C-alpha cells in the first residue's frame, strides 16, 4: 500500500514492503537485498527456509543473514579420513609383520629341522630313559661316556651321539649347556645347539669334547628345556665322563702342593705330589698378561718335553691355566750340590768318589744336551740335583733349570751375553766380554762347578773377590784359579 493504494508484489515475493522490495520469499527462494533469488543462484546453497539459505554444501555454511554461503573448513571431515587412513595402514603393517614373522619362523623351523635328525621314538629300537622322575624328556643314555673303550686325545675333539626324546603333548625347546668352571680343562659343544622336539619324537645331538690337558672328568652338563607355549624352563643334569691320554699338559687339580722349597726371581718351588710321585712344582711369577714371558715359558716346556735322558731331571709336564702357570719335574730328595755344600761342612762332605760321580753324571747330561744342539747357558752347582747318595746307583745327579737354554742352530751367528742369563761366577770369558759364544761356554761353567764340588767350597773366596766384578776382571785378564792343595794326580791339569 502506498498513499492509500495497494500494489501487487513481484512474482518471487511472498510479502513485500514495496512493489519491487520483498520482505519474505517463497520456499526455494533466498532474500538478498530486497530481492528473492532462486536457490540455484546462491552458490553452494542446497536448502532454504523462510527466505534464507539454511544449509550449504561441504565446507560451507550460511551467513548470519542467510543470503549466501561462506567457506568454513570442517576439521573433523579432514582429520577423520587421515586418521582412518593411518589406522588402516597400521593394520596392514601389523598384518604384514605377523605374516613375515610367521613365514620367518616357519622357514627357520624348516632350516633347523634340516640341521638335525628327528625321528619317531615309537619306530626306533633305542631304549630311552627319563631324565628324572616326572620328566617329559628322555635320553638314549643315563650318562655321556666318551671313553667306554679307551682314553681320548688331548687337544683334539672326540664325538659321541646323544638322543633326546619328547613324551610331552607340546613341542619342547631343548638346548645343552656346560658349566663355566670347567672351561680351563676342556671345552664341550653340541650340534645342534638348540632343537625343537615334536611330541613323540626324538632328536640326535652330536656332542664334542676337547680336553686342554691330561685329566679325568666326571662333571654334570645341563639340559635346559621349555614348553614353547608356556616358556617355563626346566633344567636337568647329565654327567659327562672321560679320561684322556697322558701328556705333558697337566691338570692343576691333580697337583698336591706340600711345602715351599725355595724362591727365585721367576718362580717359587714347592715340594708336591702328582699321581703318587713326589715332584717339584715351580709356580711362575708375574706371567699374567705378559705375552713375552708366556712365550718363553712355552718354549722351555716344549724343549723339556723332548728330553729323554737319565741325566736330565725328569719332566712331568706343565700347567697352562692363567694365574696357575707352573712346571712339574722330578723331586730331588737331596737337593742340589750347592745345597749340600752349604749344608755339610768339609768333614761331613760326601766321599771323593761320590763327588766325582755327581760331576760325571752332570757331564753326561751336558753331553746329551750338546749332542742335541742345546746350550744350557747356566751350568752351576745349584743346577745339578742329587737324586741318590748310593755310589752304586746308575744315576746320582741330574741337570735341571733349562729356562736359559737355547738351540745352538738359532745362536750360531749372533749370540752374545743376555741380561739376566747365567751366573757371573761361572761365566766363560767370552760371555763376560759379550762376545759370540757356543758350547765351550757351558764347558767352562762346568769346569768351575767341578772345581767347587771338588774343594767343597766357593771357588772364589770373599777375602780375595769382594765383588762380582772382581771375578769378571780376574777371568777377563786370562787368570785362572790355582790348583788346590792335596789334589789327586791327574784330576786337575
């Protein structure tokens, strides 16, 4: 109505305030700037109500006036697909991992089955015995005896076969392990190291033992088993029994150490017992981690092991266990000639014939060494041991202490005085002068020792030779000891 007259609204208006200005619109129309426009003309609007856009398409929303749709990002709509994708990806990865693990386990089991022999216990003639009361594991032997018929070698592997069966209803995981405190004596291993045994089946385990020394062993080994589903471990013991051949590689536990006999720069000597024999045990000093000293020790042992002479102190063997390095030789009940000189005065000394016999035996020992190309390098009364005082015995004295000995072929071209080797009182002139020396050096040392044994006293009295270098100067100048009084004709020339 205008000036008292009514006017018709435009076609799209439901109500209007002027003929061409709408105040409300029909359904499907949107009021914008006084005009009713079709729904299709409002971008992204999909539904109207009372002349306003009431619903917009995805990521758009109606304005407050409802006349158009403005952009509005729906976070949930963006995030949910991403989360869904991640969840699907995780599920796929988990399924892939499970599948790969299943394939890997299957392949590993098949590979393990190839590495050991498995068989049905019911179709085998082997008599199986339970490892213990109520045990689901059975074995083909109650003890593992490597030496049923003979002794086994040292330093080599010896093999035996052990079958372990499973009487349980579940698959059992079985492995064999040894004690840690036996590793210095022998090593033991099994093939396979680990086996999965199916119910009613048995698996063959090849056991290998390698002794590192002469020993007699009766030790338990451990058989560890577990149900693969429950993973609860059970441990059983089975005894390993073997005896080795006799070698010079000794078991320290076989030695019985008695009293201390003496001590030097390189070791302590004890009286002891080995397999019922009285022995001298020389425990080495300061060898831990010293590769050069250990190498010298090994060389001496190798050389002693080759000696086969009645006039060389008998060598039983050596122990090569770290912190227990020692050498075991025949025990000389009467000690050395040097010990006897200090112990017995001239009026109580052994008879002339017996003293000569001591030195003849020592000479035979030197002859044996030289004939085998060995230079002793430290011959003196302290290294000539008395094993018998009966003049009618075949052997009365023997040579000992070969720590300084060397093969002559190794020394021919360039062998001079070595620090710490030899005793100045008994050294030959060429040794004192640091010149090249060979076997005659031993003979000179033996001559001084012979002189000392004959007079039963030190050859260089302290009154005349106050210091060791006085002896060296005396010998180096070409002088020699005077012939003792009352010396038998022909004994010293």
